C-alpha cells in the first residue's frame, strides 16, 4: 500500500471517468477535505495507450499534486467531472487517506 502525506508534491492522481473524454471542453476534480471543506482542481486529459484502455474505450483525467494541496491529515474524497456542450458527467467518488509526517 502506498501512503500519502501532507505536503506531498509531484504525485500524479488518475481518475477513470468511465467515458471517452477526448472531446471534453472542461474537466476538474472536486474534492472534500477531512474537515468538510470542498474545492476543485483543474484536471488534464490523460491518454493511456494500454491494452485495457483501448479495449474498454475509457480515458482518464489526471491531476499532479502541488505541495499546497494536502493541508490536513485524514480522509479526502475526490470525484472527477467532465463536461461537453451536451452535458456534464461525474466519475465515481474515490477516498484517499492522507497522513501527517512520520505516521
């Protein structure tokens, strides 16, 4: 198991949206920190050329952590969002535990 810590930077978070996202106009990651504060991070398209991605036809959106992103230890929740002219879609909610230093 990989652990994530306060102040972590450079980690690439990948979110499977469950749909083909090559033509989306906007994409973002909605988050809720351990204290209940909500916010968003602008996501990037992440094209996987793996056999699995090609077989199921889904693509991912990604976000690279900045040192200032994880500010509180505890359970963080994330949900990917993508939008086109015709609508907005939500990926599954993901929970990630963030640890304080030396835990």
